[in-house]
C-alpha cells in the first residue's frame, strides 16, 4: 500500500477564474497533450496565480485523478470553436471530490509556477511553495549565514512594469 510520501502529485496552474469554475463545478482540468508530463501521477494540486488577487499566489485545492481522456480543445470548450488551439489535443483529467488544504500554501517570494511534481505528504505538510518542491530556502540560509558573520545584507526585489 502506498503512503502519502509515495503518492505523486502534479501541481498545475489554474489560468483564470473560468478554469477554477470548471474545476469546482464539473470536476475536470485540462493540459495540452503537447505539454503533458510523461511521468505518472495520482493527484492534481491547483496553483492560483496573482490574477486571482486576494485568492492568488497559492495552492488551496487538490483532488485525486479518477481517469483521463484525450480530446480536442473545441470539445472541451464548446463556446470557443474558433480559438487558435481549438483543434489541438488536450488531456482531460476527471477528478474526484475537490479538497481544500487545511491552510493554503502561499508563494510568498514570488516564484514562477508551472507544471511540477511533489508528493501528497509534501503537499499536505508544506508551509510555503519552496517546501512543496523540496527546494532549500537559499535566500534565508544565506541571510542567516551573513548575519552570523556580522555582514548586513539587503534582499533583492524585482519590480515589474507592464509585461516586463
């Protein structure tokens, strides 16, 4: 029997509120077949980017994958028959009950999130996005080391303007 440490979870991105609505009301999620990972997984976790405003930059929902099928985008999103990718193939993942994490996993240091793997154990115990992916908090480790050496350090911050 698999333990939570062995169960593979694919973290995926909800691109907009429509995708969240589809997930919560119809229990499915799509991934372009051309970008789908080959590695098997049993759960999906859903990252909500900054465009979700107060509910953004976090993982809050996850669900078990029940099955999947390959379909053209136009069959999934029938109200977009002329979309530029309408003829492309997508994997439609049907999921079970959508579960809410006990506390959302926040992306505090903003890291770019795309498809990535974790385990169910890490997903359920992580306090931040770095822990989900088992990434050492390099900035914190360096800041602590510099402080112990008596060196004052200033964090680097990125400023965005438009799409840059």
